[in-house]
C-alpha cells in the first residue's frame, strides 16, 4: 500500500553544509565565550581583554534593554549554527533574529553611546565582520532551506 501522507524523498546534503556549519559554530562560539566571560568575569575580564577605563565605565552604563539584546544576538547565532548542522529550517530564523538584534546593538554602541568610538578601529572591524557573517549565514540557511536541504 502506498502511503501518500509521507514524503520519503531525501535531498543529498552538499559537502559545504558541514564546512559552513562547523565554521559557523566555531565563529559564533567566540561571541558566546565573550558573553559568558563578561557576565562571570565582569569588568576585570574587559580590562584583561585590553579595554581602557573609559570603555569599562561606558559599558557599566548599558541600558537594561542591552542586557537582553546582547545575549539574544549571541545565543540565537549559536543556535542558528547548531540548527544548520542539524539541517533544521529554523536555522534561518535564528540567524535572522540574531542579525536584527545585533544591528540594534550596533545602533546603541555607535549611535547612542561612546562604546563604538572607545573600542577604536578594532570595534569597527569586529562589527563589520559579525554583520557580514550573519548576513552570509542568513542567506546560506535560506538557500539551503529553499533547496530542500534543511527540513
């Protein structure tokens, strides 16, 4: 008997999914490490990371919404990376959420506070690298979903 309710076709997983997924996990783990160390190491961690006292003082004045936005951006990027490796269509949603919230973080850091300026050229470089990586990962996850690789 034919079961018309189940689609048993499988889409071959391209080799690059594993490479992109692994690099995404490693890359986004850097943000997760930074978040955890900042939460548990506090301002001492920031100082050890090379941040000056003006940066630390500005960081201590973060508004409450940034205390929510930062972990959402970080952990949704990590989740998106894991979901990509798990071949879940929810990877694109996680990367999209991370990108939107990260852009809100950037709006704060570079437009509503002095964190961006106090971080110097390194903070601009990191902001560009993270933004471009999230745009790429969102595009890639959507492409893989469209091709039927993600379920």
